[in-house]
């Protein structure tokens, strides 16, 4: 499962990993949903409004009303670590040991 966190004040960019983690640790993000997958690409696609709101996608559970699409600068908490959504792919911000 991947936990999806959206920035409360999105800048749609991924800042320096230490800065992102500091703001993540200081509640600048909200847990908006969970995806029943360990595949980050699938989680990204599943939490974007493509044809409808992503809350209707299979394998997703929205935890807030009317969430926006996942974008650059948002965070995925996965089995192996915390990842930032980058312009191309994902950046490992903090590995879990």
C-alpha cells in the first residue's frame, strides 16, 4: 500500500529533499488517500483525475473530500521509504531500514 500526501500549499515543484522532509515532518502535507499497490507509477496514475475524480478509481481510498490530482512536490509513503513526486519519476527522500 502507498499512502498519498498532498502539499497543503502546493508549489508544484520538488524542493531539496531535506527541505521537503522538514516541511513533511511539520505537517505541511495532508494524508489524502491510500492506493492498494506498491507501484509508484500506478499510484500516481490512480490518484489523478483523468476521466473522473480519482476517488472512483479501483484500488484507491480517498481520505478527504474532493482531493486534487497528485502532482510534483507531493509525497508517497511506501514500504521502503518516503518518496517525493518529481517532474520525471520519484525521488527517494528517506529510506526505511
